[in-house]
């Protein structure tokens, strides 16, 4: 490597001359720094990030914080309504918000496949910056690795987040009580079917768009109306059915859902019928399920409906002491069926 | 999917019957839950993680916290002295410690390639649990995605961490002053050459082992001796040379290194000679560089030498007002040369 040291004194190609990611972009040397400066810092710049230390150092108040992480491997990386970058920011913001916390700081770690076009990468990074701005969070530190062609699929992004939990908020399965109402913040299945429609080449009169968005603003509005919010969860992978099963299981309560009350967009319903999916199992990326005390359910529902990300909110069910750990759906035609957790892989690489 | 709901009532195969990871392990349904219960929770179990919410909720004191993230894509996933799991825990613990912080909470996000052997995965997860225990940190939340065969390479792990910065500690490039001493905590190049030796099939009388370890205990010992620690950094990707260049650049100071004082194991030196590497550019995973006020340098060095992870510590250089932003090496034979940042990709997928 001694030769490289003297070679290093002459400047390597500016990044503009690299149309695609090369292995050296992940080597920790000059090209890594150029990629960081000219793509990541260009869009993410803030004083914490710009310090470029191994970690970010930020202030917190005494109290509880929420910490979350998610990896994003969605394919294709762009789809109607969003791309993997927006998804990675919104998804982790939402996981923090589902703890009743106010998301503040995000980290972003990239695994890039050699050969990824730099202009494609920049579009994703720019989307992340915009999504972070909208959600009011800072991307304070990150990492970039590059693997050889065929050892990843374009780009994988892992985001982690930290948020502060204001006093008096307590999201915990033990707080869920019989009689509590179950509210969903809007239509289900939009994200999963937006991705599947692209993959399967389905076309509808009106395009199915992902619902990806940051839900922290909606959560704040809800807490402003009432602190009787006992549980929050965003029904992503596995959809509403899997999420409700997780909640039933962790709280050891029964869940009763009313099919008629569950909002589904017409074109999502059509796509589900064509492809043989049940919308209850399809992923959402901009919806939350709230389990709230019945006394405040209507009040909370009302503020949700006034929020741009909650206008189709609906009370879709209730908690019961009957059939503990089991989710039962009262169907449109009046029957009842058990809604089990998904047993297999319905939609691979949906997020 | 309606059919799958009734099928779901009969139990799918227990995980013991899956020898390898299948796509459904990442689907968010039953198999995901089985994988979490029987591999991840089995080894990582703690009250925060066991809650299995989207995020972990933990207590902090008022003050500064450090946040860090890193993705690990090392190939091969096991090497003498460690594996990708240990590396992922120690690496993020170290990034937090290099902020002068006490690492507390880790998140772990897995991208698994379909076909990865579950027993291989479990070995890695167990190593992570052991590394976390040794470092005194809790893995409080995580995520698992599965991508089809050929879309990843066995396993990628992204860890993020949060640590508390005790009052009075302040790691910042602006604190670096001319006259400060530069200390390294031991021999350089061990991790990189351990991985390269496996890849290249090199054999030595004594095996080259990765130095991966958690440095937070060493950092605490150093702060116990003196708070005159102005900067800390672990020289991972790009090695000591790239790290020193980053420090010179961010502090706008000159760095002078003494080649003779830089400890290198004999077999690492031999492997570097055979493969044409300069150990200054080879990655370390269990070493730190400290820039300390000269008045306390010997005191700090003494406690480092007493620590199991610092016994070969050495003062290897000093900060100067000459040649700002440039790193100069005083060679063994008495000459001087500029040590530049690595310009290309020396060792792909070393971490």
C-alpha cells in the first residue's frame, strides 16, 4: 500500500465522475469521504452530523426515552407514493411515536451494492432528508458499507431512532382493558398493494399509492385530546391481523373487530381480490392502531379525523375479556371468524 | 389469503424443523415470531426486549447522550478471534465509548439471506449476547428482514447504540491542542489481517487473531486517571492512517507520528509484507487512539498498560501547529513522509 500513499497525494476523481457506487466508496478512505460530503452531508447537513465523529452527542432531559431500529429492504426501491428512503425515515419515526414518544434523532446506515447509480442514491437520500424535515427529526449520524455486485440488492437502509417520552404517557400491554375501543387512523393495505401492483404490473384507473408518512404529529394531536391512550402500534408487516394478534397475545385480552368498520380503498380491495390477498394481512406504512379508554374514544376519534393523516379514522373494534389472546372478526354478513396471525410469507420485501 | 387464515389455526412446523432461514421468517407472521422467540429472545432476553414493542422505553438522566450506528457486512462471517455478531456489538459499543460515553442500550437489526443455516445464525446471535454481557450493555430492540437467495450475502447486521456522557467529559476536535500526545492502546492491523489471512489462505506459526473487543472499560479506566482526554477514536476502516487524517482535518492541526513507537505484531507485519499492505491502513476492531494533554499523558498511558485491552499501549505521536491538517510519519530510518488518507479500497468487507 506504500505506493498508494504517494498516489493519494494526487486527487482522485471527483464523485461527479463516478456514475455508480464502487467498492472503494465503502473503504473508509478518500472516496468514502467524498460520497459522504457530496451525497449524504449535502442533504442531511446539521451541526451534530457535520461533526462526523463516530457517534452523535445530544442533550436529553431526565425521563424515559424510546429507542427503535428497522432495516428496509423493499423491492422495488421506488413505488407510487414513496421510496425506500422515505420509508426508512417514516418507519422509524413511527416506531418511536408508537411508544408515545416524540422522535428527535435518527441514525441512517446504508448497505450499497456495487454498481448502484449515484443519481439513484441521491434521490433516495434527498427523500430521506425531506421526510426527516417533515417529521421534525435530525439525522445525526450514519454509516456506509459497500458490498460487491450480487451480494446485496441495490440498497438496504437501517434507521434507528431516539425520542423523548413526555411525562404521563404510558404505552404498555398491561394498560389494555376490556371495553377499550380500537381505532385505526385510516384505510388499510395501501402500502403493500402499492408495492405489489408495481411488481405485478397491475394498473387501475387511479393508481394505488403507498400511505408512507410520519405519524408523530397525529400522535401528538391525539395526546392533546386525551391521555387515555393505552396502546399504540403501526400495523406494518403482517398487517392489521398480525398486529392485533400480537396485542391480544401480549395483553392476554380478546379482540373483536367489526369488518364493516374497517376502511379499505376501492382499488386496494380490487387489487387484493385479483392477487388473492386479504387486506387485513397487507402492510401499512402510514397508519396506526390506538387502543383507548371507551370514555374518551369519540373525543380522540374526532381529533384524528381532523388531522390530514387521520381523516379516515374509524373505531374498528373493542377489547373483551372473552376469548383471551384471540382476535375475532365480525364479518359484513354477520358471521364470526377467528383472525389468526399470518402463518407464511404473504408479501416478501414489502418494507 | 383467506385460506391461510384457517390453515393458520393448525400449527406450522416448529423452528427446529427449519434447518435454514426461509422468506417467511421475515414476513412478520408466525415464523417471524418463532425465529424471534427461539433464536433472538432465547439469547438476548431482558425485560425491555421481552416486551416486544416496536421500540424500547428506557430511563435516562438529564445530560448528554451519544448515539451511534454501524452496519456489518464482513466476509467471511467468522474469522480467527471473532465473528460478525461480536464485531457488531463491540463496534457500536466502541463508537459510543469514543464519545466519552458509557454505552447502555443497543439495537440489532438483521438482514438475512434466504438459505442461511439457522445453527450458523444462532452461533452469531449467541456471540452477540456474550459480547453484550461482557460490555455491560443491553440489546433492547431489533428487527429481522429476509431477502431471497442471492440478494444478500448470508447475514448483514446493523447495530445502533445509546450511551450516557458523564458530566465533565468533552470529546471534540476543537479541544485538540499543539503539544497533545497521541496514544494507541495496542498493536495495529490485527483485525484486518485476521480476516485477510482467512480469505487468502495464509498460514503462520501463530494464527493472526482479530482484536475485536469492547473498549468501554478501558475508556472508564482512562477517565478515572485523568479528564484531560481531548479526543478518542477507534481506528477501524482505513486504519490508523485514515483516522489520523480525519482528526488532523477536523482539528486543523498537524499530526506527527513516530513509526518506531507504533506496535505491530510480527505475524501481522509478515502478512502485510506478503500481501502488500501497509499496517497503518489496516482496520482495527479493538484499539483506540487517544489524544491527551501532555501533562497527563504518562499517567493515562500507565493505567492503559494495566488494562487487559491496553497492555501494549504506546505514545505514538504528538499534535503540532506545523503542517495543519497533514499527518507526517517520522520513519524508523529517520526520514519523514506524508501519510495520506487511503485513496482506494484496500480491504473490502473487513467489517
